[in-house]
C-alpha cells in the first residue's frame, strides 16, 4: 500500500498505486494518478489532471500539473502525462496542456530532469533525454529521444529538438535543432555532429562518418535547404541500409514544417 507522511495532504479522489511514497508536507490533488513505486519527496505539489507512471522520483519543491502559463487558458480540463522511471529534481515546474495545443503535455520515460527546469504547456518530451539545471522550454516545444539540453538553455515556443541532438549550456534556441547535431550560442548555431554522444550509444563509425557527410551537405556547402535535402536523399540512396538509417531520420526531420532549422 501507499506510504503517505502524516503531514502530507492527499485528496481522497487521488489514485495512488502500491508502493507509492508521499513525503512530508506534499500536496496531491484529486485528479492525480500515481503508478507503483513512484517516490514523491517533501514539499511537492501534484495538481491538475495528471497521470504519472511507475518508479518515478520527484524531488522537493517541484510543482507538477499546475495550470498553464497561457493567457488563453480558460480553466479547461487539460492534462499532463508522465511515463515511467523519470528523475525530476528540485524546483521543477511542469504544466498541463492547453486546448489550442491539443490539451496534453507529455513526458516520456527514463528522462533525467535536473533542478529548476520548466516544461511549459503542450511540450512533448521523449525518452532517455537529459535536461540540465535551469533549462526553460516554452510552450509546444518537442524534444525527441536521447536529446541533451545543457544548463540554463532557453528554447523558443514550437521549436523541435531532434533525436540524439545536443544543445549547449546557456544557449538560446529559436529554430529547430536537427537530429544528431550540436549547437550552442545566442542565437544557437550548429557546431557539427554529436559524435561523443553517438559513440556512447554504440553508433558504428560508418554511421557517424555518414552523418558527417550529411552535415557537410546541409551546413558546409552553402546550398539552399531544398537543394540540400535533395542531395541528402541522393546520399541515402547510395549508402548501405545500416549507414542510411540515421540519415533517413535526419531527412524526415527536415521534411517537416516548423520554425526552420538553425543554420
């Protein structure tokens, strides 16, 4: 059964699975659902229509599921959905969605979310990401699997960060960061492929070399983006499947409409 500290306040309508722990002085609202093994530290506020999965760790003074910081919000019953195995450190703020953004803010599984991070309304966070201290994500931001966002980085609303990409600490990202790339600066600018991260995730040298070729096509040959995409498609067609697969991910990202990529 759940272990709830005597000083905590838990609405009787809240749904707490077995082995949930609620620490001192925390507050759990009636629309909250907590999966088995989730550990909520002291002075945490869980509010709104919020579903949190299994084996998450939420550290003190975080506010999870509060209403969005959006003037258009009119009290609609929007949601926050968080997966399994996440670490959410001190003073994090994660808001529910808005009707205009689809109604749901989503956080996947196995993410490492450090202190003072803000996920605004309608953000979509994938799996296995690292979001360092003080990162601020505006509304509707998407962060794909295995991405890394460095400390105190600020990300403009509707920006996408691709899989295995890395945004350097202190950066201001106002356009999309394609998969596998590194960026830094204000405004953020591209600085090559995230080679060290790819090596740690056992990407073959041949695949990394293919991504380097793709980077040159998109960023070093002074091509218009449409022409670069065509050249990238040609490269995908000539490579073996194991080397072409990550390039296909990059090509698919570039094909989606958005705020435009950093260049």
